[in-house]
């Protein structure tokens, strides 16, 4: 039925209903003019009206009272709610009642929010609980925990949350007469918490002072995260009907929320901006008291807010001195900052909470703001909105792109674990995109199984329509290219970035900051594609060009420096890479830089030091990074897992296998719960954990993990990929220890072939594979072939590694074994001893290779008739086997 | 809160019927929701929706008859 039809039915119904029943029939026949279904519908309605016994008549008052009257006693259900005991009422709002409850077995107090005008049909309960599980994963010191959510037997939903004693942010500032700096600091902590949630694809949607409490110790707690979304998705007639009923938070709702259109991270930016406004000016921008809902909506949608400075002046003129003292010069920046956050056009707001935080930092440090009125992005956005028919899909793609671009600079560092990979988790991105569509044109919206790549492809098509606005088009291409790169679609990324580069050169000239930025993006892509010459060339060009057009400490210069360091690291030029990354870290230690950028660079620096064999430096850096990341991202973030893996790798290199295992298990725990069980990230972490098990002789456990890992990786990347090679290498190591040499050889050869075809002959990974293959021939006592392979490995290393690198030392020890097997004692002794001396400085004495060297040296010195040396190593070798015995008992 | 169980099915059926109505005439659905779920009386509903009381009465009457019919069909 459509609305015309419904109008017609109603018209006939009203006319007929006013007639005496005896005349209704003949009236209907005439009025419907042969439209039998119309007549049947109206007749049925008349019949219902005559009965007056429907639910709507009889049950309504009762139902409404039951649902709405807070005096309806909690009844037995409220005395005990699962494990919680209700002890009092904390408050009542438009949406429900909040109870204070205790959980006696855990000794904690909780707040339980019971939604009173909503219920949940059984079909939706499952989704409700799955969403609440996601929210429960938000683990941030400034976000009140959501412990539980469920429904009463009758379907009434409730949420169990951390109970927070504190006062609303605005009141706290007023009462304590907080300075402007203190206000901004408090506000910044609020932003950080919201940013954290956004990076977990959770949008608050209902930020307001009463949801932001300051505890007595001055710390912040955000309440009700993501609950607004859940409340909106509860079973109700329609979403539209809610806007009328939800009066309480209108003042902080973004225009797009009021209009009922797409809600995104920028809606939270807006609400934050409104709160900031109130903190600065001492009052909200609009006085909505005494206005009806629709009048208030009109004000919020149409009126431009006064500058906060103006509002503050008005306030103090009225004798209301709740706003803090601010100098005239400072107001200029604060006005821009605040008005940018609450711009009615989403596209002109800060594109992410992170950008808002950056500008607050800039303000606090007296640096110029980033907020600029007419960016290319804004022009592009306007173009897209002008083409209104530009389908919901574009809008959503665009919003994702914009949302994700906000994360870009922070995470470029970690190709594996950035916000994009994070958001690309299929389920999460689906939910995220569906969120973006919610309230939009649902008929044009995506189907349930629409993947992010499909959305991106649509975005590209739409971008091609932007040919009239080359700059905007180039920006969109570059953005989309970056996303494809993060998703591992290198070919697609490649062509888009090249198009973007070409467009920018054509419209802006060959030498400017935009071209420089594109070159840097391309260099990182080339590095991912293992095309290192191109990568380095692009990085150097991009850096030089950025330096020419920007001040020396500009973030883009730091980013370009970082990119060059990363490329040098990837191609194995560690000394140069360390120098360059050090420089990037220095730039990013400047006061206005973001700690997350610095953490990313330090992490890369730690990696480079690791590869270069400087384990102590690497460990110290990684510990520092770990602390920073936990602070920035929380305990259970993939970046934290990454750093744990790095720390595990260091322990592994030092021969501390149980310590290594411990780090790796912590990492696997995080990664698995973040990405899911079948994700390549999980597979990689399994491989690494398998390695630390192998070296503790737990072969069956290790092999099981590694096979699982290889299957996941081959499925994800195809058979020729370094990650697959890495898993194969580990499978080979296990096989060799289990004595299945043919299997081991097959694994090592496959790994070597993959490394060769990906990296060429000079990469140290190829050397490791050669060295491992040599180990097989040692086991088979084919010492001649073993010798050849070890010498090949050393030749490969000579091109990329320093002579005192532990991989070099290990290969020399292994070469010693191969020579000993050929009874070439003098040469053998030379290799064993040299390798031994180098490795002793780098690794713990219990490392397997040192033990091998000692055993070999005993035999060699015996054969060379050097009894003193032999005795020295014999004694140490005896200690080794004693230790091995002890370890075995553990 | 117990009575809910006894008329729970009806309410769910009503919810579905309301969704249908909301698609073609959101204002009317909102009105039913305010009246039925919100417990608003006629003047309150009129104020909320910014329409005259007569319009509320008229819309309510038709919507009620229509929804009752839908519910009966749902019961089958």
C-alpha cells in the first residue's frame, strides 16, 4: 500500500463512519466505484470500529501505564536482577530509569539502566547481545565499562554499567572555576576517549555534559557509550518516530542527527564541539528553553551560533561569570576551533576527533591551527552533494574514506595493523557502513554482505565523474588508493595513486607539497610491493620536495622522513635507516607532534635496530613504545600485540624461549580476539608462537599451530608470499627436529624459492633459507653440500648484514660443523671459534648455536691437539648438558 | 510487568503493523506511538505533533481501525 492509497482509504472511511450503520454499505458501493479491495479494506475498518474491543482500546491505557509509570513497582524482578541487587534509584530520564545495584559476589556497585518504553523481540535479542559484547570490549580508562546487557523475561532491555560517582563536566568546571587550560585538558581527555571508541568503530551518538562525569580525583568518565545506537535499534515503530520523543539530548545532537540522516564520527565531533562551546563561553550557543521541539530543531538546523567569545562577553555583561578568563588573542583561535567543530556541514567540521585533538594541542602550545575554511576536500564534498543523485553508496564510501583518513598519519607506520586493517575486519566494517547508512536512503543502501571493497569500487566510479574538479578528484583517488593499499590490493592502489599523481602535477605543477605527499604515498606502496628502487627514489623525491615547500618541522616533512627510513629498513640498509628514522623521531618529538606518530616511528626504529642485531637498543625502544601505546590505545589493541611480539622476538634471539613464549601468548590472545580466528594476523602470531614452542622441544604443539597458520595464510595471500614462506620455514625447523628430513627440505626449499622470487637474491631472508637448507645436509651427513649452502648464505649476508650480525655468526658456526664433518679441523676451528666469539656477545650462553659451537670446538681442538682449549670448551659443554637435563625436568 | 507476557504477541504484531504504517504515513505512526506507548492524551499528542486536536482525533480513529484490522489478520 502506498500513501495515496492510504489517503483514499481514510477519506472513504471517515465519510462512511459518520453515517448511520444502515447507510454505510450503499455509500461504500458508490464511493468505491467498483474498487473491491478498497471497499473490503474500509468495510473491515468499519467493522473493527464497531467492535471497539481491540488491543488499542482495551490494552492501551494499561500498557502505557505499565511501561511508562515509574511508580509501577519494580516488582520481584527488580529486587534481584540476575546477580545484581537493586539498592536504589539513581535517576530517571526520557528513556528509562537508572538504578544503583550491587553485585555481592564481586563486591562492586553498578548502575543499571532499564529502558522503559522499549522492548526487544526475541529475534533481535541475539543482535542486541552481540552488539553489547562489542561495546563491552571498549576498554579505556576514561570510558565507563559496560558490564552486561540483557532483557527481562518480558523483553525489556537493560544495561549494566560501571557506577561512576562524579559531576557533569560543565558543572565541575563551573564550580571549580577552572582555568581555560584546565578546561581544555579535561576536554582533551574526553576527546581521547571518544577517539579510542571511534578507532573501535563505535560512535557515541549521545555525547552531552550529563554523560561526561568528572570524578573527585579529577579523572573523566564517559557514560553510555554506543548505547544510543542500541536504544535506537530497539523494536519500535520506526526510527523516525524517535526523534520526536527524544527531547532530552537535542541540544547536543548534530544537524544530521536531527534530520535523521546518516550518523558518523563527525556527529560525535559536533557534540564534542557543543560541549567545548559551553565550557568556553559558559553557556550553550542557543537558548532552547521555552521552545517546542520543532522550534528547537529549527534553531539548531538554521541559526548560526555566535562566536564563543561573543557569547562569553554577553554572559559576563549579564553578570554571569561562569566563563573562564581568556585573552583577546587567544579567543581568535578558540573561536575558530570551536566553530569548526560545530559546523553545520559535516564536511567542514574536523574530519575526525583526532584532528580536533591536534588543534587543541596546537592551541595549548601556541602553534597555528590546522582548521582551514575552504579545503579541497570541502570543495569536493560540495560537488558531491550538488550531485544529489550521487547515491548513498558514494556518500558512505566518502564518509568511510574521510573517517579513515583521519587515522592515516598515525598508522601509516604499521602497514599491518593500522586503523584500516582494523576497520576492514569484515564484520566491523559492515556494521560501520550499515551505521553510516542508517537513516539514509535504505532502498539504495547496501545489502548485508556488501564488502568494503565493493564500496570502494563504487567510490572509484563516482570519483571518475569528478573530472570537472581535478584537484578534488585527485584527492579522492589518493585517498581511495591509500585504502586499497592498506587492504593489500596493490594493483588497484597503484593505478589510483598514479592517476592522483598525474592529476596533481597537471593542475598544480610538478613541484609542490601535494605532489610531494603523493610521492610519499607511492613510495610506501612501492615498498609494500617490494619494488625497493622505486620506493627509495619516490621517498627521496617526496622528502626533498616537502622540505622545499614546508617548514622543517612540519608533520608532512616528518612523515616523508619516516617513509624514507621505512623504505631503507625494508631494503636492508639498516645503518642508514636508523639515522633517518632517528631524524623522524626527533621531528616528531617536537611539542606539536602527536604521540601516536612518535610511537609509530620509534617502533620502526626498534625494528630496524632489531634487524641490525642491536637487541638491547631494540628492547629499550620497544618497552618505551609499549608504554606509549598502552596509554594511547589501551591494553588490548593490535599495536600493543605487535610490540609484544617484537619483545618476544628479542627474547627469542637472546635464547630466552619461555619468556618469548609468554610475550607471544599475550600477543596471540589480543590478536585473536581482535581479528578473529581465521585472520592472517592471527596466523602470523601463531607462526611466531610456534617458533618459541619449537625451541622448547614442544614439537607437536608447534607443528599443529604452524600448519593451521600456513593454511590461513595461503588462503589469504596465495602460495607465493613472504608470510607463507615464514610459516614454511618454521614448519621446516620443526620437521628437522622431529627427524623427518625430506619434509624439512621440502619446506625450506619452498620458503627459499618464495623469498628469492619476492626479494631477489640479496635479501638476508634468502640467506636464512640457504642456511636452514644446509642444516638438512648436515643432518644427512652430506657435509660437502652443506658447506656449499652455508657459504652461499654467508655470501648473501655479506651484501646486507654487518659481519658481527648474529645470523652471520650462526652460519659460521654451522659452516664449522660442515667442515668438521669433512675432518678439515683447522678451517672448522676457525669458523666455529669466530662464530662463537661473535654470538657470545649477542646471545645468552644457552642458545642452541653456542652449544653446537662448544661441542664442535671440543672435537676440533682435540683433533688439533690443543688440550687446554679443548678442556675449556669441554667443561662448558658439560654444563650445557647438565642445564639441558634441568630444563628437561621442568 | 508481568501482564506483558499475556499480550506480548499482540504488541509485537502491533509493532509490525505500525512499521507498515510508518512507511506510508510517518506522522500517523508517530501519533499512535505517542498515544499508545507514550501515554499521551489527545491535547498532548496534538502539541507534540503540532497539529490540531481534530486532526489527531481523525487520524487516530482511522489508524486505530486499520491497525485493529491488521492485528486480527495477524492472529489469522
